[in-house]
């Protein structure tokens, strides 16, 4: 395939690659015309095979070992984030083009693989080349797969057009071309998975070949904070788990604000807005809240006749909030509740508002989870509303509805028990 100034050449004739193979030697032998300024595109499958990243056994277990986070799940398909920050189906674990009963993992460090390959080619031929290690990925919103750069060396992976004028003189604001991915995809047109051509050369883009290893394909991984699609839509609700142990990392105030904005979209009776949140940031407010709640709880337990030792053991359970870097106290402001002359309807009206704050808190917790923040909604203030309101100096009419500890989870959650909707539903 050729276009103006650009040629993409398949490199046939490579043998089946085994662990320990001298990939640079084999490629140089198969591509004797390799030239200074060329870009060598190598399928990760053969890099993995040369690096001994072939394992026998269960594919699902191999995926577990490679994944650091499940992004989306649909039936047996898992889109996961790998240690490298790549997001792809099955962590790139592949059972094609490998012996039955074995699977091929992605290279341990694809940028490192690209750097080693580049160095070996330079040593062998004395010419400078760029190297891209590729894998095949699906894309959200688009049918079909394309090849992508998962490792790179000696090539600028991105071409930043921001600040340049377009043909009409407008300044380009956002265009950063992922040239390493574009080259990987172009090379796939001549490589192909069934054609036994795992390597290609792109000639005519010498201006992208840098003469140093450069930032590698790691530069193509979008930072988490800029990722608008951290989770599949169907996976968002499952992401929230009660977290009882947190790291010391402070909680980002902007993430909390975004999560509270999500809480404010909850349904509520009479078009009312009964949700309030006390964000307990200061050490003074936090200590006052925790100490006054502890005193109220201790007084309750003494009233129940517990011994001091029993009391000490029980109140230890309340320490989850002390371990949380941030506490948010969700409150109910039920002034919009309608008055009724009878107890039945008054109680129903009250219940409506209580369930409405529950909906808002769940929204808050889910939104925090989407921000990567763990949470624990504990009853606490509900059992000593006056003491909690007093400790925090809450405005009149704010009724504390428990407390939410927020922070980064110190450990992954234990799996949820399987729940069959059939056990919870009657269909009439
Ligand atoms: C209103 C309410 C009060 C809760 N109070 C406590 C509590 O006092 N202490 C605690 O450890 N967990 C508390 N939880 C959290 C539950 O124990 C937790 O939701 C449950 O174990 C299920 O785990 P999951 O949230 O990870 O699905 C409370 C949850 C709710 C909704």
C-alpha cells in the first residue's frame, strides 16, 4: 500500500517465534532493506512469545492476573484495565495463534520491549529506526477492531497540533494526533492475523523518528482524571461498595462537589429539595462530631446496663469514621412535608421524605465510586441526631441521617454475595 510519501511494507518469512528468540536478528534477516528513519511495527504476540509470556491453563484466571480493574462486563466479556493502563477486552490475553491449552499474555512492559528491540536493531544495522509494538483492540462506539500502539520507542507517539492555525486561520484547540496508533493501524493492513506477517515497516515518516527512546506508548494512556468513561454504564451501580478501611490520601474537594451534584438529582416528593450535606472538612468540626457522638453512644449503652468493657468493645465498631479522611453528614430538611391531622398519613408523609434522602445518599455514594472514592454510610448520627446537629452547628431543620466516611479504599472489596433477582421479586 502506498500513498504520497508513505509506504507500508509487510515483512513475511519470519519463523514461528519461541521463548528466547532473537527477535531483532530474525526481523533484520527478514527485512534486509530496513532503512534509517523507518518505523518497525511488531505485533505484540511475537514479542510476548519471544519473552516467554505464554502460559498454559485457564484463560479467565490469566485475565484475573493481568487485570487491575474491571471497566465493563457483559456476559462472559470483560473489558479491563491492565497494569499498563491499557483498557481492552480480556486484558489482551489471547488464545489464537498459540498451541491449544495455552494463552499468550501481553508483554510485561511493552515500552521496554520496544526500547530493547530498537537498541538491538541499532546495534546490528547502525541505523536509527522507530519501533511500535501493537495489539488489536475494539473501540467503544465503533464496530470492528483496529491495531493500536501498546509499546513504542524512538518515535513521537503523539503529534500536537494545538495552537497551529487551520486552513481558515482558526487556532486548533484540541487536536493531538495519536500517530503511533495511526501507524499501528496502517501496518495492520499489510500484517493481518491470518497471513503470518507479524511485522511491517512504515517508510516515509522519518520526521516522527526521534533518535531517542522518547516517552513510549505510555504517553497514549489517558490519565484517569481526564477519562470520562471510567466504567461501562451498566457497571456504574456495581462499583459502589461499603469501604471500611481507607488510605490516608486526602479527598479531592472537586470530586465531592461533583458527587453532591449527582445526589441532588434524586427523586423527592412534592417537587421538593429535601437534601442537605454537611461536609466535615475541619479537624475541629470532625473532632467535635466524633467525640460528641461517642459520648452520646456511651451514655446510651450505660443506660442499657452494659459494663465499661462491653461498652469499649462496642464503640470500637464506630471507628470507621475516624479512619475516613473525610466525613459527609447527609441531612434531611423536611419542611416541605404536608401536614395531616392523623397519625397514619403523617407517618406516610415522613416516610416519603426519609426514602427520598436514601435515594440521594445512594446517588452520592455511586457518584463517589465513579470518582474512584470509597464510602461507608453508617447509622451513627441517626441515633444521636441532636448531639450531632449540636456538634456541627447545623442550621435549624437539618436532621442528620447517618454519616458517610469517604476516602480511597485501602484494599479491594470482598466479592458481593450472588443475589438472584428471582429471590427478591414476585411478578403478579
Ligand atoms: C442506613 C444504613 C446504615 C448503615 N450503617 C452501618 C454501620 O453503622 N456500620 C457499618 O459498618 N455499615 C453500615 N452500613 C453499611 C452496610 O453494612 C453495607 O451496605 C452492607 O454491608 C452491604 O455492603 P455493600 O454496601 O458493600 O454492598 C449501613 C448501610 C445503610 C444503608
